[in-house]
């Protein structure tokens, strides 16, 4: 869903939600995360998509972060460390989410945000997923040791 975010934005399928307590996921993430949380609801054909979150400082298209796009499209002034939560319309306003689904969503979001933190620490600001892939491939030998050092 992250890869389709621009399609959601330009297709007018995102709705900014001011209330952080509308969904169970929003309430929990708002209480767990120190960074400010902004929520959007996804409408349309992706009503059943899994929730996801991104840092506003993530590059979404070449040369533009999520914060840049949100400022241009929604007039939002977000700090680079702000977190943006995207949820399907079907998940909002319902407490029918099972504990397992809620836990899985929280875990996936935390892992996703931690991955961004790791990328940021390794590569610095202004990196792209392509940079991360190249960097990861380039470090494969360093992570696993040199082939001559393997014990069989």
C-alpha cells in the first residue's frame, strides 16, 4: 500500500482525520509513539487494505518527502519526524477488530518505522529505497564474514 500512496493522494481517496481516537489502532499508536501522529482514512477500492504508517521525512517520489507532498496536497505543515497513519475506511469507527489483527497491525507498523530509522541512521537524510538496496547488497559480505572464514 505504501507504493500506491501517491495514487491514493492524487485520486482523492484520502481523508484527513483530526481525531486520534477514532480507531483502536489510532488510539494505541498515539499512546505508544512519542512523535506526533496524523491520521488519514483511505476510501474507495482499497477499503480493506492493511493499515500502514510512514515518517513524514520518508521520500515518496524522487526529490519529495511525504511531508512535502502532504503540504502541497493538504496544506499540512508536518515535521520530518511526524508519523502518518493510513487506515482503510472499514477499520475506522469500529471496535470489532480482533486482538490478533490489532497486534499484527501494531507489530507491522512498528517494524516498518524501525526499518526507516535503521535506513536513516545508515545512509543519512535524503536516501531512497534504491540507495538502501544498493547499500544492503554492498554490505552482504561484511555482515556474514568473508567466505574464506566460514567453518564447514
